[in-house]
């Protein structure tokens, strides 16, 4: 049986590792290479690393750092942030990445996603989709590079991205980011029933029960940031990851 | 140990793991180098025809046949590399290397199945025959998979391990000096490390 994946999602900002709340206030939590080394030792299922300032600053990926990160991973590694051309994607795959996550470039034009899928296979492209509630409580597609919502619906964008070649969808609930108070289960339910490819749910994990709820709602994988880097009510930085048996027991009945 | 670079995918992480477990792997872009290889890893991701035309354009096919079928060098196919060792694939029209009596077919899941394609993530495998690369006495072996097509062996005894996604399928095969795994040992932590170490020490 295929297992549900539990994925630490790490954010890069100015060369350091940070954690945000609702996509704002990045707080420094440590050195990325050191963190990845620890996650590798803990035998995590997979890792996602997102450079949250690359697209905003219209900057290329930090290839040197990414190569060092890939060198520490004996598990699949996905990188996102600032990728705009097929040449950049080729360079990144050459450094030892398995997957590339696209958001800003895909929101403008889906052809890059198609080009990467054609050359490297759709399993190597993840559509990164951020969704934020508006003042009426409606889920809106969010552009993380500009901090604005889009007029296109999030469902429509996911549909188009999958048709264009995305092999996976990473869906992040902006309002839940970093709060550790539970995931947006309704959002996950609606997305998973409409997405034919694996869905990675992100945003809000604070405890193991949240992960179980997301899997129950249909997520193929659950990613989290704060849950893996903070410990205790005062959010002390400590990298943790549940052990294998603990996760097995947790998710056994949900399968 | 040589790893042909025929334009299909991520070879850096394979080199890294082979070296980590004490082997000495080198990526080569010259088919003639295979004449001195004492082991080969045929890696790759992507479409079947893209892989076969990459092998063909680089002049790899004769060099591989010579090393594998004549000199009988141990070879490990990973993911697409495993599939290329078969006769044909539903994914493409070009013939495969044809070393293993097997075809490659797409996952055929029930219409109402909640299972997704690609089969992506960690899955357990069950070893079905004595073999030198995957240990069968440990309680559970799990590996990282990413694929939409899988190998269908015509000779049941070629299957080395199976995994389950909707139904049982061949996750690894072996035939004399030829080994193939559908999953990614280079991305499968200690389980992949053990497999790679076994292959290095063959």
C-alpha cells in the first residue's frame, strides 16, 4: 500500500531558514543546511524548500545553496522560488532535485509548466497554489509574489495547471500558515475530489490529529513548517519529526 | 562503476549515494567508456521513447549490449532504466533493449478508484525470490516510487519483488547479471542505501 507522505516545508529568506505566519513576519529559525541534515537523519518522507523572496525580488534561485541542500538529501527534494525558464529548471535538476514547484511563472503563463513536464516528466513539476479567504470568507487564489488575490478561481487554476502537465498540486491555506491551529479541511476536501493527481495539503498543522484529518479529507501528502521547527507554547526552535511507527499507527485507519 | 548520461534525468543523487556506501561511480557521456565498465547503472526518468532515442542517438545500445550480454557485467536499471530493459512499452512506439522478457504497461485502475496516477510516494515491497540486492529477512522494506507505467514480466521467475497499487505489480526484477528496480533507491534512505551497497559489493 502506498503511504501518505508527511513533508517538512522549509522556507528560505536571505540565505537563512525562516518561518512565517499567514505568509508574513518571517522569523529566523536556523541554518538551512544544518536543518536539512537533521531531517535527513530523521528519515523524513520528502522535503520541500521554497525561496520566498526569489520571485518577489525577481531573482534567480540560489544554485550554490540548493546544490548543498540536495547533497544532504537521501530522500526526494522539491524546490520552488524564482524559476522562470526551462534552462533554470534544467540547471536545478542537474544539481540533484527531483521536483520543481512553480507558482509565479505558472500564474502568468502555463507554458513553462508544460515545457518542464515534456522534458522531465510531469512527476517533476508541482503546481504550488496558495488560497486565501476574502472578507466574505470565500477562498480566493492568492499570488504570493505580489500579496494580492487573483480574479481567476483557484479551482480553475488547478484544473488548467494539471492539464498543462503538473504531476502534483501543493495547496497552501494562507490564513492558516504558521498558526498551528488546524488545517482548512473543507478546502482540502473540495480540492482532493477534483484533482486527479496527488494533492499535498499545507497550512495549519499543529498536531498529529491535524495530519490525520487532512489525510481523511483526501490529501495524498501533508506538508508543514512550524509543526516541525517549533516546540512548546513559546515556539522554541527545535527540529522534530514523528517516528515511523507513530505515523503508521496514526494513519492506519485513514487509508 | 559507470552511469551513462544519455540525457534522461537526475544522475547526481545516484553518484552521491554510491559514493556514500563506499562505491566509486562516474557519470560518462561516452558510450565507448562502457568497454571498461565493471558495473553499470542505467538510470533515468521521463518518457520511454525519449529514453530509447537518447540511448540510440548517443550510440549507447551496442555498447550496452556488448557489456551486458557478452561481458555479462552486472547492471542495475532504475525507474525508466528498468523499463528500457524490457521489450516494449505502452507509453511509446520504439522497441526497448529487450534483455528481459517483459512489457511495460500503464497502471490500470478502476474508474471509481481513489488511487492516483502517478504512483508517487513510499510503498512497501515484498521480496518474491532469493536475490543478492534486497534482503528479505527484514520485516518491512520501503522505497520511494514515482511512475505511471510498470513492468509486466512474462517469466514469473524474473520478478524479484512486488508492490501494491490497486493490484500487485513488479517492483524489481532480476535475470542473471541484469537487475531492475522501479523505485528510487538513491532517494530511499537506509533501505536504498542497503540495496546500493549490495549492488556495489556484488
